[in-house]
């Protein structure tokens, strides 16, 4: 029984939840002026849907990649086959259906039908990312754009609609910048699998660009995203009139962004002119810090937006 429970948790990639909490909390902290909405049923229904969507994406990815994962991520393949392909397929379908039903109820209750539309689009893109014949993760730069939409921009826009009647422009701009920054980091993680993806004929963004240009793109995404995140945070704090507060709150974000920019910039310089084999080794070594980079950016930004909430 315990083994099956572990398998159920594995295919839902629960280790990613710590990175998903800021994606949920940041737009709430940007928009909320008090804690009253946190006491409503509809907000928590929306939060439940939020995590259902991420679970759907993780499960369908494990299901679609079960044979490829047998080589590179055997614990995921073991979980899929341990539970049974049919049972995992049932869970994927049931999760999607539940997310649609709940989002329909939420949209009807709040008269915000974009909530339902976003969930439906998210499910379609989540499936299209992993499942053939579309399999956007093997369609070059479409992989990058799809992940940017389904991990960051779409979920943050969905959360903003739990608070506001119409999509929040401030959240949309911030989500675009934050997603760009984090996608640059994720691209380094994608680059780690370059030789394996190349061997398996999976045309990820990095395979399409080549390893060196892929890391260069990752660096510039991080730079542009970091500038956008800091600029929007400065603007939002300035609007509250709390100069000292925003200066202190932005310090950890600046440090985190500087660390990630210099780390990936150093990697780019290191592999410039190096042989492909040496570059692969350098990227694989650097990619071990991807979880750290993602986490310090996410949680420093979360802390800054919490300070923003307190400053209102």
C-alpha cells in the first residue's frame, strides 16, 4: 500500500510544489489589500484548481515519457508501470475532468468565464506539450513558449482573476517578466539533457538552437527577465510611497538575480570556444545549481511581494 502511495506522489512530482507556491502567492500578494478574500470558499476552490492543473501536467508528462524515463529517470517510469498505464491514464483524465467541472462552477459563481477558458487552454497546452503527435516539447522554440505560458503566465493570470473581475495589467506584466527570468534558468536544465535528447531525436529548444546558442539564449532571458522583475517591483513599491520599505525588500531580489545572471554568464563564457564534449560536461555540472537558482529567485520575489502587501 505504501509503495502505491509513493508511486502516486512520484507521478505528481510533489517535489515541484515548493516552486509552485510562489507562482500562486505572488499575484495574490500583488493584488490583495487585506486578508478578507482568503476567507472565501471561491478563492480556495481556485487554489485547488491551480494545483490540479500542475498535477495534470506532471502526470501526463510522466505517462508520455514512461519509456524514455526508463533510461534517464527510472523512478518515474517505475511509478507509471507500478501503478499501471491504464490506471495512470485514468488519473490524468479524471484530474482534467475535475479541473474543468470545478472551473466551470467557479466561473459561473463569479461570472468570470475567462477562468474556465484559461483552465481549458491550460489543459490542452499541457497535453500538447507531452503527447504525440503534437508534443510541443520536441518542437524547438515552441517548447520554451509553451512552458512560459503554462507554468508562469497562465497560472498567474488565473490566480489574479480569483481576486479581480478583469485580468490585472500589473500581474500580466510581472508574470511575463518573472516567467522570462525563470524560463532562462529552466533552459539551462533543458540543456543538461542535450545529448540524451539529441540521441532520442527530441528537438527541444536547446537541440534546435545548439548547446552554445541555447545557453546564450538562457543568459539573455535571465537578464531581460531580471530587469523586468526589478523594474515592475520598483514601480509597484513607488506607488505605495514606502521608499525605505521597497529598498530593503528589493535587496534580496537584486542579490538573487545578480547571482543567477553572473552564474549563467560565467557558464556561457566557459563554454564559448570549448569543444562540444567539454561544453556538455560544464553544462551538466552547472545544471546541478538549477534548483537553487529557481528557489532563491522565487522566494526572494515572494518575500518582496509580501513586503509590498504589508506596505499598502
